[in-house]
DNA sequence: GTGGTCTAGACCACT
DNA sequence: GTGGTCTAGACCACA
C-alpha cells in the first residue's frame, strides 16, 4: 500500500494520514472501498495497532473515512456533507505557513505569486482534461 | 517587535525563529543591526529565556544571525543566506498538496484562487507597512 | 421496511432495535403482527443473521416482541410497555445538555428553535405517511 | 474537580469530556484558565494519562480547549471562530436521537413538543435574567 | 515541569 | 474477525 519513512520528522501516524489521504485523492482508493483493518495494516507496516487507529481516527474526523464497528473501515464519499469551513480554515493556515516559508527562504513576493499561479494552472488543466 | 500566538500548534521557539526571519526578509531588520538581548526579548514576550536562546541559536546556525561575545547578537549579511532551490521545490509540493485537499473538500478553483490572493495580499500589506 | 445507515456510529443491531421500536410506536406495525423471520430480514438488509437475532432478543427482552416457537415472532400489545417517566427525565436531561451546547457554540435561540421545529417536523411527516 | 462513574456505560474519556465541557459551559472554568495537566488529572482520577489526553484532545477538537506544548492546556474563548456547522450537525444528530428515544418510550409527539418548549423557555428565561 | 508519540498487551462489544 | 477503550511504561521535544 505504501511505505513509512522512519527517518522523517513527521510522526508515524501523520505519515499514515497523509499517505491514505493521497491514495484517496488520487483515486486509487474509491468511495466505499474497504481499507485494511487496523490489525492488518499494523502487521504490514510493523507498527503498533494503536498508532494505526490514531491515524484512522484522524482521517475519519477529516471526513475521509468512516467506520463500521465490527465490519471495518471504509472510504467515505467526498463532500456529501456541506463544505467544512473549519477544515478550510485549517488548510488555509497550512498555505499561509508555506508562503511564509518561501519568504524566509528568500523568495520575492513576485516569485511566490508565479509559483501559486503555476499550481492553480496545473489544477485547471487537470480539471479540463480529466473531467 | 512581533507577537506570539500561543494557540498555534507551532512551538514558541519556532515562532520566534520564523518571526525574526520574517523581519529580516522583509527588510525591517537589516544586516549588522543589533537585535534585543535574550533577557530583553524574554521580558517583552514574557517567555522563558531558555526559549529565546534556543531560537537565537537556531537562527545563528541557519546563518541569519551572528553573535559577538560581550557585545550582543547581530543580523548577518543576506548574501550569506543563498536561495535554496531544493527547499523551494519541497514547499511547492506542500502547497500542491494543500490545494489538492481544498479541491477534494469541495472548494471551487475560484474560491481557492480567492484564498491564495488573500494570503498574498496579507504579505504585501505587511511589506508595505514595514518599509 | 427500513434502512440502515452504516456510517452512523450506532451499531447495526442497535439501529434495528430502534427502527422496529419506531415502526411499532408509529403504528406501522400493530399488536399481533408477524414480523419477518431472522433469515428473511437478514437477506433484505444484507446483514449477518446473528445481528438480527440479537436485535430481536433485545426487543423481546424490552417487551416489544414475543416469539412463538415454530410460528415466528410477533408484535406485543402496547399495554405491556408502560411509559417510563424516569427514563423521560433522563432523555430530557440529554436534550437540555445538547441545547446548552448549541448556545455555547454560538447558535441563537431562534436558530435552536428552528432546528427543533425541523426535527419535530421530520417525525410528524413520518407519522402522517405511516398511518 | 469532578468524579467518574465507573459503573456508567459511558467510557471514561467520554465522561471526562462531558464533565469538562459542563464546567466550561456553566462558567466554573473561564477562558484562558489553565486546566490540570494530563499527569495531574491522571493522578487525581487514578486514570491512565493516555485516557486523559484522549479526552483533552477531543475537547480541543470541539473547540473547548487549546494546548501550548510544554506549558499546559487552557480553556479557549467561546466562538472566536466562525460558527462550526459541522459541530452543529453533530449536536442536531444527538437531538434527533433523543427525540426518537422519547417516541420509543411512548411519548406522543404533542408531549415531546411540550418538553422541547419547556427547555427552550428555560434558556430564554436564563438569558433574560442572566445577561 | 508540560504535552506528544509510540509500544505491548489486555479486555470488551459487535458482526 | 472487526473497531474501541484502557493500562503501564517508555522516550522525545519544548518551556
């Protein structure tokens, strides 16, 4: 499914969250798919079940998964729920941090603008082609 | 000089590092400027001196500051901080991820554009005031 | 007969219990009506028979159903299920807590009134259709 | 601070969440107050620190607390953040459950309406008197 | 001292 | 089998 980087400063559960999110957003995992059970993934990644569960819980909170106790954990359908303004605020905060980071590194505001335009461009291309 | 946000998940020392970097990048602090002593800043921010010291050490290590024993801590010349293209690539990747996530949550591209413009605007306001 | 919501945190057997209770309370199922056999309901809901059986057992225990070996399971007479004033008090306390929480989150009393009206409306629609 | 009921079906961490929420909503704990550290509360309640942390985390997610790593956990100011629609949806679900419960018990819709009116009345009295 | 993460291993209810 | 909760005890970074 994916691999962990033990050297990373990211915590293990955070890596799992990001990886699963990635698999869902890229369409490798689809709505209603069953994902590996806590114990199963725990074995394949040789990570403690509690750590896996923590990651799954976080993903559930963020709306990517849902759980049926006794049956397993499944991929949720995207935004069947009204847009989550709180979550948007959180992601916006991430973006703000990254932009600050670019400034620290020494990027000019113009260069940052260019980078952001590029990224937006990427997605609109993607949308035009993909859908 | 700047303010800390205790509610942020960022650690205090990290916030100090980022804020000082920002003051330097935006030209509010210039090469050879003397910055407040550990004790002084510790008082104005009501933060443990050890925390300030840790931040200064980190800034020194990253090449933004230098210390002259008995005289104080000073801002280094910017030339000593070359632009790190690799790091830019990494941050760009973060930005890409966040944008992907906003799309997945259900934000339209237009709304994302608006959010990014807002964030850029924040920074240029800052710069205008600062200079 | 009714539908299950797998995404709910309620366990499946609990949902079945609640749904059957509801069908009885709203008069869709009447005293002495025969309800589907464990196997039958198991198929229509695509749920493990053990789960259905557990739900039926619980309903029997609470006095809503009774079983005649070899014939099937039937709805009990409502008189056998006296109103539990103590329980009403408990649920009222839950409602009070939830309302308090909505106020704390920042809902106006008017908005809360609207929400409650909506919920009541849901039930009376249900009853009108059912009877 | 409060006591746990080990006989309750509610899990320990859930009881802690509810109790702390109650202390905040009734104004016994006020914004910016420091609450007992994880280890401290762990000792006074003779409960594992992990369990306390889980409760605090949940409260943070719901917006009642915020955390400064290395300093402690504090009571957040109410709704300095835009109204959390997701959370409202969750509480609404609780209300829906309670209303269903009343139906199961045998309350008529009219009686339920009366109960809800009573509860709303309580709060508007409270608001008139209190503020 | 504070919170944050992780492990190992146990018990429970539900499917 | 599944997830959910809890304990005991360890290590880390930060203040």
